[in-house]
């Protein structure tokens, strides 16, 4: 469990809690349960949490899969700088948001889930993680040969004639290497 | 529309039906969800289906997809069930607190003071909230706990988390034990009630509901005694499969000999009493000195004809790196290894097809290492079932005219293969055969291979047909 980035899981958990808060709130408001103002608050809090948590942060190691259409929200969240970057702030914020929804049964599940997300964010913050936005990468140059050539020819021209070349399955030109080729580790 | 629930419906409306229906679905789905991941059961099914058609076993390849589908269904029904019960609790509470002499309030006050168990409304005071009731009753409390367990399991099994941080997914998913335990307890308290049969004889709801003031007493006009209620027994979800899974997995220790290859690859050659394998199978390995709880799957790279079984492990994370370090330290006693398996996958069927195309990408070549070794042994022993005229093309000798990369006569071609050329070549070479295409590799490759299989299979059942088999972990 050494290299886990807790913030990633906290992010999923918080997003789910936001959705649960909204659902619970909608049920209570629609059916006009007693104490439904709490439910109205829960809807607002849930929407806010969803918007905040939708853009996924960048992983420290490896590539990060963006959520669909998250770049617009990333721009907004980035604007707040250290408030959204620091996970201590997020942990406290989620804990605070969760409390009022705990007074109504419909939204209490959202409270519990958001509380758990807050705890995982606290753990992430203690381990020094930070939220970094995923930047757009510059467009890659289209590869030569349709991207199927992995290794450039090892010998300069003139190269050995075609009949000593290996029989290729496609139009990729094979190469007879007179010097041994070392296979590198992947 | 059962008369038993006439009065319950007065209090709760249709939310009662929603809650009970989704509960039955949840029971069923909870049983189903364990079936696709019982590794032992799957291997057993594969083994017994030797006489069945190949397509039956192909369905077993999609076990993970099925598991996920059932999980989505459980999540959906849980949501429906919870919403229905939210309404139920609220309306029970409202009925209890109403003092307007309506049918609901009369029903709620019935049998509340006695010690008997004949009440209808589980809320017994009129100064409580639904939340308080939830947390002080067994179904309510267990419901909250198992829902939290379910949500944690779902969030940690999102594709992103699973691929990047597998341990979180693996350990959190063991919360299923809490889920099943809670599920069994959940229905026991019997908060949902209906009129008892005995009471139905003395009190007909349709007739008596109109005038509740005349219930009981010595009123002989309407023949309506006070109605009495009893709990409806809940169905206990079958947890047999989970017990089976726990009981049937019996790993035992294996003796290991380790060979460390360059580029941080460890080959473990092992002996275990009573171990027998087929080509392309995989085992789960646990090394207590590295981690007591982690079991990781590795494909067997040895052939069944050899007297040991081996796996090749590449350093690709915490556990694998620690394992390689442990073996490299050369302590006087080699670390203990525990082995669970072997478990069967699609590659077992390689020899069942007339013609087989094996595609391995990246680390996915490992099952096919086992297959190739097995072919070599069969060739050595002149196995008559193997068509040797084709094997000659990939002769395993070390003459001058060998390829420099692999040392084989078959030349290595660089670059990615053009699948349409390969498939059309095979289709022309074997126009009347059934060809099995086996892939162990990334999803994108699976899509293009599947497309080619459909494209080059002929509609005529006498002509060439490509069957696609995929395996992934």
C-alpha cells in the first residue's frame, strides 16, 4: 500500500457523496417531509461538492485519466489557488458542509459519506498530497509510417538488398542487423 | 392486492410495495453477485463442460462483466429501497403524531400500550424523529451500515482507482463480509407488518375501514373486532456461495527455487504435492514475509509436461519489488510461498481448435509461453494429434540460418502486424476450418481483433470461422 494516493479515492468518494446528498434532498423536498429546509440545503451543498470534485487532480506518478468535459471546471477551480489546492482546506470544508445535512434522515447518508470523504482527504493532506490541475498537452506530431515502426533502421544506407531482408507481414521494411541487437527491458 | 396489507397500505401508500419489491430484487442480486467471482466454481464448470459446446465456456470469460452488471443492479435497487423506506419512516411518524382521529392515527394507536406484539405502527411514541427511529432499530441501523459498506466498495472499484491503486480496491472490497452479515440481520426484526390471518377472520378490512369507531367492544352490528398485526418474515439471502468460496479456497505451501533474470524479472520454479495444471492457467501467490494478506495472480509459464511449475514475475509495484528483493538477499532459508490454484482461463482451449492464432501483447505473452513450451514438448514426443507439417515452420533448433532476435528460424518482423492481411492469409490457407483467435493484451487490440474475426468469418457454416477468446485480469 506504499504508493497509494489517497486523494484520488477521496475524490471519488466525495463525488458520490455529493450525488447522494442531492438525491436525498430531492426526495425530502418533493415529499415535503418534516424539516425539509435541511433537504433544500443538502441539494445546494451536494451540487457545490459535485462541481468542486468533478475535475480530477493530476497524479504524481503516471498518467491521469480526465473525466469527460472536466477542463471547463478545472479552469474555475484553478482560479482559487491555494484554497482548492490544499487538502486540509477541503477536508475541513467537507466536514463542515456535511454537518447540517445530518439533521434529516433522508440526507444523513450523504452526511456519512461526505464525512468519510473528508477523513480520507485529511489522510491525504497529512501525507502531503496536493491538487494539481491537469493541463492540456500540446498536439503530438503525427508519427511517420502510421506509428507502426518502433525502431529506426540501425544501418545507414546503402542497406542490404531486398532479398536478404526478412519477409514482412506489411509494408514495414525489416532489417537484418549484422551486429547483435540487445533487447532492452520494457 | 392482499387484504393482509390493507391497513399497512393506509399508513404507507405504495411505498410499502416499492420497498418490498426492491428488497426481493436485492436478495436475488446479492446471491448472484458472488457466483461470477468464485474462482473454484468457475474452474469446476470449465472442467465439466468438456462435452459441451465451446460457446458455453466462452460465456464464462465474461464473468467480470457480469459481476459488474449485477453490482450496478444492486446499487440501483438499494437506492429505490432506501427512498421507499425514507417515505415509510416519515409517514409512520406522521401517522403516529397525527391526532385528528383519522384512520391512520387510530391504526397507529392500536395495541401500543400492551406488551403484546400486535401493533401495526413500529413507532411507539409521538415525540421522535424518523432519524432517531432509524438508528435505534435493528433494520435501520444495519441498513445504514451495509449501505455505507456498499458505497465504499463502489467508489473504490471505479476503473481509475482499480487500475492505479489495486490494493485499495482489494482490501475495501472485502467489506462484502460486512455487507452480507448485515443483510442477513437486516430483515430479522420484522418491522413491516400485516394483519394476521386469525384477525382477518374477525375483521374484514374492506368492510370495517369505513367506521373505525365501532371496532371492538361488544358491538354486534358490524362484527369488527380490533385488528391485530404480526410481522412478515423476511427472506434471508442465501449466503451459501460466500461460505463455499471461503471454504473451498485451500492454499497450501509450495517449495520454490528462484532464478533472477536480468531486467528485474524473477522466475520462480516450484514444486507442490498434488499440483496439476493445463496450458495458460494462472495461480495466486502469497508470500507471508512480504505481505500476509496480499494474493496476486500470475500466469504459469511452464508447460504441463515439465516436472515443476514456474511463473515469471516482473518488478511492477510494491509487492513485486519487495518479493524480488527478498529472494535476491539469499538468506539461508528461502522465503515461504503459498499458492492458490491453478485457475482456468480461455487459453486452455488452444488445443481444442483445428487452427489457433495466438496474440500476446506486452506482459500478455506469458500464457502463450506456456502454450509454446507445451507444443515443443508435444512435438518432442511426436504427439499424433499435432499436425507436424505446420510446426516445422517454427522449428526450435539453433542453426546458422536463425533469426538474431529470438534464435529461431522464423524471422522476427518489426512493427505492428496488419491484422487484415494476417486474417485473410489464414482464411485462404484454411478455408474450411474453425480458427480460434486467442488474445492476452490491451482492450484496444481486443476491439480490432474482434472486428477482424467478424469480418473474416464466413456466413456459410462449412467455411472458415473465427472465434475470438479474450483473457484479461
